[in-house]
C-alpha cells in the first residue's frame, strides 16, 4: 500500500480553530485541517508554513507539535503530523478551498471530519493541565 506523509495545521485565533472542507478527490466535502505533502529536504514545520501560504495566502508561526496520526484509507496509508499554528498576517484567502469555518472546541463535532483529522480532533478535546488548575 502506498504511504503518503503530510503535515496539517490547527490554526488558532483565540478560542477558534480553522477548518476547511476538502475541495477535490474521493474525500471531497470532508472537513480537514489545512496542510499538505512535504517536499524533499523540508522539515515538517517548513512544509506546513509553505503549504498554508500556498493554500491560504497567509504567513504562520508553527507552534507546538500535537500528534502524528497513521490512518489506512482504502487506497493508501496516511501519516499526518499536526501542529498548532497562529496567523502572522491577517489576510487569509481561500486559494484551494471553497469554504471554511472558525469553530470553537464545543463546535468541533458540527462538521464531518475526514477520518485522520477526526483523530486529531479527539486530541484537541483533551483538557490541558492548565484547564485543570
């Protein structure tokens, strides 16, 4: 089975998290965190910053690592590395997506996430130590 390695950004603006529906392919319409494939010689962080600039015309600060999800889709195996991101430039433009939403954590269940992204959403719902204090 073919393996595809990608990066994805959980873009935060205050309490809101950015999500987009996939605009093409077998999984069109399924919601995901934006990102894409890594190019040879790139770090995960470099790839994510480049992909978000290409998809959304934004500069981001790539923050802390969230998790790596390994998921077997019918046609391929996906390895997806996710990071928190914040926008450095405020002119977000949808260049590859038809729609987008800013969701509060309590609203994350309101969209139909792609399976690998759903695994990331599960991680986002775990309260942090700060929330427990």
